[in-house]
């Protein structure tokens, strides 16, 4: 057996490419906006995570350009040694304030934020309690830590209590997504905090999809549930509402200071580039100054949800701008993706192993900046294709 055998035995991607159904690594040659250019063709973007539509906001772009002019293109080192800029510190203060914590720490990606937070906080013989549908970066953080991972059924407080009882007396951290990235439902953060307090555990909320979406300030699921002060750690990404790339973890001064000296994905990796730090700072300012963006995001979400439901689509448990259409067998997902693609609608098919084989998804997600005309045009296409495939 050679190291490369597995490489040559991996034929699935080629098989799907041969059928003309390959939906991954599509090449976009425009800004991330409500319309994008893919292979020279204009498409309606119904699958972006730029919930507030800020990635191409003139102020965000100008802030990035100013930062490059002042600081150059990169920091050439890690935060720990030679890569901490004054705008990192300014950004961390703004983010801590946004989510109602004393301090925060910016990482180069959201993925690294979860790795660093979980690895630094949980040691051997301690436990990480995760929702079964938590994001892969949380699972990878568990693997990097020496702790033991135990899972509870999705959004199920009874099952969480069963798990907490089974590890009573042991140190543990409960980690959940604020909004689940595929299902589009919201974690019951308040109930989780109550159980954590009852069993002496701590809570960390990954606000990747809930920042800029939940609470009138965009502060996320913990703030929206009125319990950010009972959550020990709040993690967020810059790659969705905050219009760039990177991530952060917020908490008490003491915890964040500890993390600064223990999180391997922070210490052994180069720091967030200046342009990203400046873009996020500007995006946070715009979010504060223009709360109507969040209102518009919800108007668009409610419009799409209501119409999808009236047409007979199964939107599962979603109640947020992430609206999955449950389309059944994998063939339906690829067919629907292809037909929507031909009609000029960009969506994301979600197939096994991310979901069970007979519960594949067409993941749609909406932005504050979608116009009613764009949404209506897309809905007509969804309906036509849904009927043709026979799922509505
Ligand atoms: C819930 C969740 N957490 C963390 C991440 C990782 O964030 P990033 O892509 O910004 O590295 C993602 C991104 O897809 C996510 O959906």
C-alpha cells in the first residue's frame, strides 16, 4: 500500500464533474454582492454569508486601503512576538464592547479562534460538551485540546442535562453555535446557561452566523437571549456580517489574558492583516450607525421564509437568514443546484457527509441589501424548479 493509493482511489469529484454537476470551487470574478459574476455570467447571489451586505461598502473598502497605505500588506509575524498593531488593540476593544465583555482577542480566522479557545481552555481529563450539529471548527478544537468530547442531541436541553449529569463533578465547557450554519435555527442559550450554572459548567457561544443578525445591535445570540453576562466566552468571525476574514474570542480580562499566552493557533500563526482589521472596525461602526440594516435583513428573511413555506418547500427548523430547503435524496440536491445555476441563481447544495443521505439541503442565505425585485425573481425560479423536480 502506498501513501498515494487513497489519492488515486478518490474518484467521487471526477464522477460528479463528468456529470456536469460539480458545484464546488466556482470562480467568482466580482465583488461579493447580491449579484456576482461567475464564468462571465451575472448570477443572483442567494448563498452568501455577507448578511449585512458590507463586503463591498465604500467605507469598508476605503478603510482597508488606508490601512494598507499606513501599515503595508501584512504583519510578517504572530501577535505574540512581532505582529501586534495598534489597530488590533482598537478592534479588540470595539468587539469586546459590542458583545458586552471586558476583553477580546483577534485571530487570523474564525476557524483558528475556535481551535485556540477550546484548546487553551480545556485540558486533559476535562470535558467539552457539544451540540451534535456544532461547526467542524469546534470539533477540530476539541481534537486539538486534550479534553474529552461528549455530545448532546441538537438543541435538546433534556439531553444536555443527561450529559451534564453523567460528568457531574468534572470540569467542562459547553460549546454551541448561536445560529447553526446549515439548519438556520437558534441555540437555546438561556436554557444552556441555566443548566451550566446548575452543574458547574461554563458556556461558549460561536456567534459566526449570529453576529450582525441577532439582537438589535447585531451582538448575537447570547445578547439576544439576555444572557451574555452568563456566557463565559463569545466567539465570532469576521468572514460573514463583518465583511472580511478573521475571528475573535471575547471574555473576562483574566480569561483572555490566559488565552493570549496559551492559544497555539494565535501564538504559532501570523496575525490578522492590517486591511482586515481596519475593514472589520469600519464594518462594526457602520453596523452601529445603521441599525436599519439589521431590520432590512429580517424583512428580507421573513419575506423569503413566508414565500418558501407557502410554495410548499420544507425549510426545517430555520428561523433566521440561513434558510435550508430540505430536498430529500442527493440527486434532488444536485439537480436543483444545476437547474438553478442554469437559471442564474447561486445557491449551495449540502450533501453527505455534512447531512444524512436522504436529507440533503439547498442552503440559501439572505442579505440586508437584496432588493425585493431580486428576491421575487429568485422565488419564481425556485418555484418553477421545485415543481419540475417534484419536491413541492
Ligand atoms: C459556526 C461557524 N464557526 C466557525 C466558522 C469558521 O469561521 P471562518 O470561516 O471565518 O474561519 C464558521 C465558518 O464557516 C462557522 O460557520
